[in-house]
């Protein structure tokens, strides 16, 4: 065992040597660049139900993640006679004061934004220029996502789909993060991120075929609806067990590092999924392996009926980055422009510095968790209404592009009606496309089907023949 350990350490070291560890970009604070404006506004967020549901949203002058936490309550004066402990992993100074680190900072980590709720650019915001072409595509895709959600949700209610799950309220995190990435970046989604696929060119027909589990579905109808995936578009198929994608993303990022690719892995997680051990293992692995991975947490306040205050007692997710030695930022997930800026900067850091970055995007799930849920049973209607209207990310971005003269009512009406027509057509096509045959349930895992699975297939076929009414008639035997 010891030999094995020694060997793997030396392999790692030689790998490090081979990789030459990219030169690092200095991110030192330079005067005003990192200065914070104190122009802060109160925004309610479904946090700590015990305390008032209030969160400070601050206006930042910078998009760059720096030490935005207050320093720990230690200074050189704590140094006991200037002595220190030479400890594996670094020097630690002594102190004769017995100080426990507080469980929380006095002030919550502020939230980076550049647009106010009306879509007006906040004075002093530092942001990259976004071209008319990129901005209108961001808007186009956010609207497409909205229309998809409306039509597919209805299709499920009509019994044409078995299940569906909307991204309503989270359109900006979906689309603006995708816009900030390169097509070479490998995406490992949770499940509420179809917008990245949309941005990359997954067609409405491809979405619909997956939802209907027909022969054109790349998953061959084996998965529940919304488990999209595309090899061509570097989008790893959604998997139902929460957080499994996170350590996988670190592995992929590490392989991109070894291959010296100009790309990173980007993985998404909900707030609830961060309670899984995999989240913590992934962050630690990523930090230690210096893997170019961007973790994007969509903190939408709820994990089905579990409020974030019952999920964790930390100041959200952003503070967990520092605990693992990962640079992190909190961003207003309903401000598409801020998301775009934060993710492009995070991506740049991940690749040029070969390090992980954590982005916590504060947003809200406006719809029910899925078609199997009724969220009015566990949260107030006013809360939903507030996020649907005042904090609507699509309207906010529309206001901004309209003010730039890049959008009009006529274009809006044309876009919505056009997408609707395309979707109705896609549904008709998907419904007429045959289902994958029964044999596909057993293929693609083993080269030669093991005897127990051969037996299961035989039994299944016999049962279908015996009880034909209990099985869908459109699945070819
Ligand atoms: C390991 C595991 N535990 C539980 C579930 C059931 N489950 C599916 S979604 C979900 C809530 C996840 O919430 P969050 O991560 O916040 O994502 P959101 O739905 O809010 O986007 C749960 C508990 C699961 N799929 N996998
Ligand atoms: Mg959630």
C-alpha cells in the first residue's frame, strides 16, 4: 500500500512536471478596481426563515473574484513571540489568545450585478462589451426556453408526455452562462439547464424526440424526459442521482489539463444537491488537483419542498469555495449580463491559471419542481409572484436590449409565434416517430449479454405477449 501511494505520488509529480503548470495570472487587488460601491438594495430571498427573508445585493465595480470575505480575526500581533509552527502544508503562526472562528461572517457575501431590476446599467459597473449579436441571441434563446417550457408543460398536462420540468425563472443562468463559454468546454449539467444545449444548437426537434423517447432520441428511450445529452455538443447526459456529475466534471477537467486543451469542464448543481457528499468530494479534488473546472451552483432557494434554510446554515454556497481553497463569487443569477461577465471571467481563470472556480448564482425556481409537484403547498404565492414579475430575468434583459435599440415589439411577437409553430410541428413529428424496439433496453452495456439479462429479456417478451393491454402498443417487439 505504501509503495502504491509513493508510486502514485511520483506519477502525479512527474505529471505536474510534464504539464509545466501554466504561469499564473496575477489577481492582486489594484486600488479602485476592486472597490465596492455601497449602493445597496434589499432583495428578499427565501433564505433563513428564522431571520427576516432578506439579502443584501451590492453593486460591484469588478467582475473579478478576490478575497471578498472579511479577514479572519487574526493578525501578526496574534503571533506568539513571532514563533510559528512548521506544519506539513505550510507555516502556522501561534497565538496565546483562544479564539474560535465564528460560524459566519458579520456581513453576508454580496451579490455581483450590473443591471438593476429595470434593466438599467448600474453606474460604475465593470463589464465586458457585449455585441448586439450576442445580446440578441441571449435574449432569443431565453424566450425560446420560455416558450418550450409553456408548450411542453401543457403537453405533459394533456398526457402526451410522462414528465416534464421547467427552467422558468432561471433562463438567465442557463443562457448567459452558455454564452460565456466556448463550444469546446465540456458541460456536465444537473437537469435544469437545457439552455446550454439550446445555445449550442440542439434543435427543437432533438429536444422533443428526447422527451417523447422515440427512435430519434439519442438515449434510445431509456431515460425519463428531460435527460438530454449530446456528444456532438459536449453536453454529458443528465443523470438522475443528484451530484454525480460533480466529481465526474473534475475528472474530465483533469484530463483536459493533461491534454493541454484550451477548454475547461463546466458543471451545474442546484442548492439542494450541494448536501450530497459528491459535492464536497468534487470541490476538494478540484482544488488539490488544480483542475480547470467551473462549478456553477444555481441557488434557487428550494430543493423541491426543502427551503435552503433547512439545507445548510452557511451563507449559501459561495463561502464553501474558500473552505476548500477555491476562488468563488456570488452573482445575481437573474441578471443575464452579470452572469455572462462572471462566467467568462471564471472560465478565463480556470483555463489560464489551471484552477477550479465556484460561482453561486442566486435565482429562483418560479415553476413547480416538476410536473409531479405542486409548489403552492409549501411556499407563499406572493413569493412566487414577486420573482415572476419584479425579478423576472427575461423582462429585465429585454429592457436593456430595448434601451440599446436592439429589440422591438414586432420582433418579440414574431419570435414567440415562430418558436411556437416550430414546437407544434416538432411534437407532431416526434409523436409519429416509432419507439425504439424492446431489444434496445438490453443493448449497449455488455458486449455479450449475460445470462441473467437474457433471461429477463425473455420474461419481458413473454409478459408483453400475455398482457398486451398493459404495455404500450407502439413499442416494437
Ligand atoms: C441522490 C438523490 N437524492 C434525491 C433525489 C431526489 N431529488 C430529485 S431533484 C431533488 C431536489 C434537488 O434540488 P436542487 O439541487 O436545489 O435543484 P433544483 O431542483 O432546485 O433545480 C431531489 C431531492 C435524487 N434525484 N438523487
Ligand atoms: Mg434548488
